[in-house]
């Protein structure tokens, strides 16, 4: 009797093993199938993303260029045209300064700022009025700040305009407000300084501006960028 029971148990166990192996095999197949599906989805998504990028990058580049040109016109309204061809004869000295910008800025103790582009502002008579400088500062409160600076041959600031500004709403973003930007117009100095006590407008010094309340870092970044532009322009032709 006991032998019969033992035999039955062994037979039952042997019957279970193929079923278990079958389930384990099915489970492994399912995992592989899911992995393949996921891989295909990822591949398709990557291809579509690349396609979208190819279709839009040209338009994005156009918009950036237009924003830059609009900024140049805003900072040098007196100019009939802005010559951005760095290889043009009129821009020969600008090209030299661009190539030497690292040494020019570092000698003045300026860091984290780059001169992205320099162009000449040309008047209706064909003569050069001054320069338009595109400047990027990596130390804004919200990241990089890129601005255009217009400055005459005599060193007078004609204006500033932003092409990239991502500061805090209601604080650093106020740098794009007219009252703040207009403070720079007409300054003719080796540097611009800011004050936090609100006395910039009444200062006897013409190179003092009022900071943005609650946005000292943004104010400093913009001011330092302008000063980098002034320093750069002062070295053109040297």
C-alpha cells in the first residue's frame, strides 16, 4: 500500500515538472517580447524626434537671427544698416578683437562672459557710426543672459536689448523694462556701476544706474555684460 502511495506521489511530481517548465519558458518568452517591443518603441521615438529636429532647426535658426537683427536695430536706431560680415574689410579690426577677446577680457578681470559677435553700425552716408556687440553672460540668476549693446565710436552707449533673458518673473525679468534699459543710454565711461539705494537717477556721476529691487544678481549680470562690451570696444584697433 505504502509503495503504491509513494509511486503515485512520484508520478504526480513528474507530471508537475513539465507544466512548471512550460510556464517558466512562457514567462521568459514574454519578457523577451516585452523588451523587443520597448526597444522598437524607443527606436521609433528617437527617429521621430530626430526628424522633428531636422524639420524645425532651420526655422529656429531663422528666428534667432531675426531676434538678433531686431536687437541690433533697437540698440543703434541711427544706423542705416548693420554689417555683421566679420570678414568684410570694414570689420577687419573687429575680427582681430574677437580673436583676442579672451585676453582682452581676462586682462580686465572679466570672466564668465563671451563676445558672441561684433558688427559695425553704418550710417546713411556709408560711414561707420559705431558697433553692435552681442554678449553672453553665464552668471544670470536664471541662467545665461545674452544682450546686444550699441556703442558709438566715441564710446557712448546707444542702448541695450536682450535676445536671451530667463530671470525670475517680477524680479530679474524687469531688466527688459524700458526704465531699466534706458538708464544705460548716453553713458560714456570706462564702466557702469549700479546702486541699490535708488539714487542712480539723481547721481552727479553719469555712469551710475539704479538696480532692480530684489534682483541684485540680475542687475550685476547685465551691468557686467555692458562693461565687458565697453572694454572690448575700447580695444578695437589696438
